[in-house]
């Protein structure tokens, strides 16, 4: 089973750069999208249901902002839209599909880089998302949470870590929270488990020559329950084409639903 996580930085923009064509050729079973930056009225039939896929979406109320989606080859048994927390659900940050004994989540955790106010929102989200993480782990189901977590966990996860110790995305509180998610709750970071010494950057600033020089951050993750996590065979970051400021994160699991 192949599952992809892709922050599109706008589904309309990414599509003009060939994302949907690539997605069909890649043939993943589930594709999790973040930053749709679109509302229902903006979605074309090709966006809603690409050939061979069912599409599900959680739009932000604010135009041109946030939003998550999931494409699946198999019709899900259940779709969960939002966390049940109104202020976060208004920003379109959580979508879950259940297929057999597997749940796949597309997550877009808030960024705190634009202001102190947004950093406060990010910390609030992290605190209030914790019970959902705990409940999913204890649900008895296999779960894959794909998405842009907006946190580089350790020094290996960003090129210029010394210069970002006081910046959102690499703050001690954020990194400690990510450690607890894994050590206290038991979530498995697939990339780091498979490749302990490979940076695995998935996002590059548009400033300067960050992409060309590979001055990146690893902020997109597959975090999984241990069962399906133990079946992960390989992972890759797709950089042959550039669809947005993020690159798709691909994981192949030896798992059947």
C-alpha cells in the first residue's frame, strides 16, 4: 500500500504544475493533501474526483487559506471531517478516512511563524490535539497520520538548525511535544525509523536559493501506530517535479486493508 502526503500550497497552483498528472502516474492508494487554499466553489470535477480516485475535503472558511483533502482508490467506510473544535475546524485542518481496519488522516498543524498570536494558536492546537492522538492510538485500529506538522523535530531535520533555535517550527516546546507524541503515546515517525541518518527535507523557503542549495526542513511526516509502522518498506521525497514549496512524501507499506 502506497500512501502519499503532499502540501500543495494551493491545489489550483499545484495542478497547473502537473500534480494531478503525476499523482495518477504514481498510482498511490491514498493521497493526503494539505493547504488546498480553495473552497467548494473553486473545485473542478478533476479536483473533486480525479480518474480512479474518490475525493474528500475539509475546506477552511477563510478564502485562499488552509484546507485538507484525501484521495482514495477505495471508497472509505467512514469519513471524519474536523476535530470537533470549532475554531480549528473553521481553518480546515483535519480529515480522516476509515477503510477496513485502517484510518488515514490528513493533518495541517498551524504555523506560528507569522506572529506571536499565531504561535499561541499553534501551541493551543498542540495541547488540544493531544487527546485525539491518544484516542487514535488506543482505538485498536491501525492509523497513519500524514501531513504538515510545521515542526522540525531534531537537528538533523533542518539544515540551519543553529540559526533557528528561537524560531517557530524549531522551538524547544514544539520539539519536546513531538518527542512526547512518539515516546509517551507511541507514534512511529516512519522516515526517521527507516532512515536514521538521512535528513529527508520536505520544505524549502522561497527566499534566496534555499531549494537549489537544499537548505530545507523536514516538517512533513507519516506518524503511525506501531502495527502498520512495522510494515513500512521504503519512503522517498519526490523532487523530480516541483509542485509547491513542499515535496510529496511517499511511503510504501506491506499492509492490506
